[in-house]
C-alpha cells in the first residue's frame, strides 16, 4: 500500500515580529531625514505662525506645533516596530538642528521627548493597532510630552495656570490634527503607491 500526501499551500500572513530588519532601519532613516527637512521648512513658517498666534493670545502658539510632532507618528505608523517613533522623531530633530534650527540643542531634547510621547501610545496598543484614532492619540502623546519638557527648558513652569492650560489645549489639538491625522493620511497615501509593500502598513492598506 502507498500513502499520498496532498500538497499544502500557505496563505498565512508573515509572522509579526518586533525585530528590526535592514529595510526597517533604512526606511526609518530615510523617513527621519525627510521629516527633518520638513522641520527645517516649518522652523520658519511655523515659527512665524507661533509668534503671531501667541501675540494674539498667549498660549495659542501651540496650534502651530503639530508639524514638529509628526515624525514620531509617521515612524510608528509605517515601521510598526518598538522604537520606531522615537528613532524617526529624534533623527528628524537632529537633522533640523544640524541645518540651523533656531532652538539649537534644545531641538534634540524636544525630539527625544516628543518621540517618547508618541512611542508610549503605540506601546499602550501593543504595536498592533494603527488606525486614525491611534495616530491622533500618538500626536496627542507627543504634544503632552512637548508641553511637559517646556515646563523646564522654556521656563513655562513660571507661567500662569491660565497660560499653561491654553497652551496645553492648543498643543493637544495641533498634535491630534497636524501630527496624528495628517500623519495617518500621509501613511495611507504612501501605502496606496505601493512603496510600503514590504511593511505591514502597506499590505494592510492594499488589502
């Protein structure tokens, strides 16, 4: 007697792993540099907007900050690995500093804090949920981290409670929209082109 074994095919998705691949490192680096160049442009535009809004009502300048928070959101949404949000935001802030940011080394401190703020949100969802709500929460996390850092680096600890409340509220709105929502839309737009097909972010969008 002879036994035959039917061939099997596997359509399972690639196993999720937290280990970084070479492609993850390369893309995260490219993303960090590109976001850093965006920061350089925003240093002028956003800086002017910040000053104008703060002159209107102290604290309203926070509405302009969201773009400086977008690196962590993009890193988390695209790479989907532990440390990606911090890596991209920190690299972007370093590029901004090296290219002449008016805040000098404080730019890097901000990048660390903001990256950690976004990273914490992705960690809370175990790096398994990356929808628009999570993206906006990551932007808010980065905003709250920025607010906390500035209590000490910008002397905001000496400011009035009213200013701090207004500034925090504006940062949260800006982080949710300019970092979270815009970051999510950019990720979807990139995925639609096929350039993210080697990432879960690209495969899930095309599916």
